[in-house]
C-alpha cells in the first residue's frame, strides 16, 4: 500500500530526508500544470514549479498536518505565492498567453464530427477563461481542474473562509457560463434572421 503524504513527511522530519523525493515525484506534475496556467514561459514555469519543492523541503520540519487540507494544497499555496510575485514583475504585455491551443488526438471511437465539436467546446472554454479576472481563473482552476475542496482552495488562495470561496466560485462560474452562452445567443439571432430573410424571399 502506498504511504500517505503525511506518513512520508513524518519520516522526513525524523531524518530520512531522501524520502522527500517521493513527494516531488508524486505532486510535481500537478504543481507544474497549475503554474503553467498562469506563467506562459515554459522555462520560467519549470523553474517556479521546482522552487515550490525547494521551499517546501526547507520548511518541512515546521510543517504540520491541517484538518481537511492536503499536502498538495499546501504546495499549491506556495505555488500561488510564487506565481503572484512573478506576475507582478511582468509588464502588462506579457501577462496574456499566446494562443497555442492544439486539439487532442481524435479518440478511436469518436467520429470526426464529434471530435470537432469537442475541440470547438475546448476552444470556447479557453476563450471564456481568458476573459475573466486572474482571481476567477485561479478559483475555477483549483475547483474544476485540480478538484480541490473548498477548504483547500481557501488555504491555497488565502481566503478567510469556505463561504468566501463558495461565493467567488459561484460568481466566477456565472461569468464564464454567460460568456459561453454568448456565441449561442448570437448564433440563434443569426439563424432567426436568416430564416426571416428566407421567408421574405418566398
């Protein structure tokens, strides 16, 4: 049975320092993924993700397990602070990502039409996320991509309560949903106008 993060940390705190490498292997991919959503330079994102574990290792002796807050949430809190400091140093022109979205390879059981529809949906979600604030992007990413609990999100973002997270998440979700529905509304209006035009021609 795989040892829990807390079990590994206790062993590291007792002097088995090499075991911290297991935590790095276990959590680096998700930490790197989170950082990369807000730091668009690949090398900088890699450096910041590694710095997360350097800082976590240096403070491992003072780490204390918190109820309903995982070690991953603790690491993402460090990542969030590093990302915030990094973005503060950037000029505004470098805060927007270059759109390099690539569709995933078609699934074997999907038709081309189904794959195209899925790709278009991903494009729309990516666009909608880029239109909301960084704070909204963060809470949505932590909730729906990293699948953290409200308690963990509060820890990562330094929110005073779960209620504050729930409120922000609700508002951010509504903003993105409204943006996603805009093309549908526009398409509906265009379809209605086209239908009316055809009716007049008959």
